[in-house]
């Protein structure tokens, strides 16, 4: 019990120390504006656990060499100390001068992981290896940059509640070349990300409305959907949806895509959902939007004082989900 209390006390002390260090670094650096070049003064470095173990081992080796007056042991100790100091310099140098040219944030659903897209550049003539970047509490994305190279890196972030989420801190770090030291730098780039309501609910889609318009496209036997186009086969597609006649003529595996008959659409209205909390209603509408997109149907979104005309596709989906994300905020 006493050991558990002591562990919690040490954990709280570490957290408080980390928070003070973060505030100090934020006040020292201020907010960044793109493009950002990491200057040496904003790159911090500390030994890793392996580096501390190596320092203890070198100190013991030094004492042993002095105690036994062993010149070879002292020579080896001094050589290893030199290698350690060089690795510390190289670790810091790997971070210093790194350039961040662009950052874009991709919208996602509440409770899911989204992605930040970073464009980094190495304008030096040396390789920058074992680099990583992270947005707490998600895992880091590892990469390396060749001389004169630029690379796009995707970094995961954790989405909270729906609305506008600000991601104001990223951490760039490295342990190159030997893992004895860890150099890092904070990037304070306030990014506003639209977080959609999490798709959830048990209600069935509202019925289609409108009058179907007869076109030149072929109507399926059940009369509910009509053929729209062919798309590339995916592993999740059922075999019955494959266009076997086209495949027999030498075409690659393609899948027939069907849509609702022209003129029919679904009206997704917030007032249709009774006896539910607002967040539950928005989650149900979010699920309906995804279901309509999956089926290739036309749909319109109606909210109090806001609405989106009928349509479908990625742009229409994004507009409707953004309306849900910002509703009432």
C-alpha cells in the first residue's frame, strides 16, 4: 500500500514537472507560423535510459582503471567518452535546421483518430535518420529524410467531442545515431479541425421522396436501384456484384455500382428524431449520411435554420457532416 502511494506521488510530481516545462517552452518560443525552421536554441536534449547506463558504466570503468593503474582501460574509457560526446552532438544536429513547410488537418469523427499531414524538408547534405513526430496521446510516426529531400508524413491525433478541436502542439524527436540521447522540439501550430458527430443509432433510413424520372439507364429487377457505373473490384465486394460479362471479354475485375432512381431522394430531418438527446440525434443523422453515401443515394439535410439541398458525393457529404458538427455551437 505504501509502495502504491509512493508511486502515485512520484507520478504526480513527474506530471507537474512536465507541465511546468511545457509552459516554460511555450512562453519561450511563442506560436509558430509556417514555414518553420528548427533553430538550435529550441532543440532540447537529454540522455536516454541507455545513455544514463552508459555514463554509469564509463564512470565505473574510469574508477577501475585509476585504481589498478591500467592504461589500456583508461584509454578505452576515454575513447568511449569521446564517442558518446560525438553521438550527443550528432543527435542535436539531426534536429537542428529541419524545416516544416506545411501542415494540414483532416476532419474525422468524434472518438476516432484523425490525421495530420506534414510536409518536412531536409535542405542539408546529410541524412536525418530515426526521426519521429507525434501528437499526444497517439503513437509517433517515424521517418527519415535524405539529403535535399522533402517528405509528407501522416500523424495521428485523437478526436474529442464534435465541433472545432484545436491541436496546438506537436513533438518532433530523434534518438539518432546510437540511442544514447534524445533530442526533441515542440511545434506550436494552432490547427482547428472540424470533428463530426460519431455515427451511431438504430433508426432505419427515412423513406425516399419525390417522383422517379425515367432515363436511359437500366433499372434493376427490384425497381429500387438503377445501374450507374463500373468501378474497380475490392476485396470486400461480394462475388455476385462483379461484372462477369465484362471480365469474360478480357476486362479487369469490375463491380457494378447502383444508385437510386433519378428524382428520388431521402430527406434527413432533425425533427424526425423524437425523444432523443441532441447529440444522439446528430449521431443518428451522421450515420444516415454515411449509409446514403454507401448506397449512392441522393439525400438532403434539414436542420433548424440550416439546410443542404439534395445531392451526394464527397463534397456533399463533407458539407452535411460539417453542418452537424457545428450545429448549436
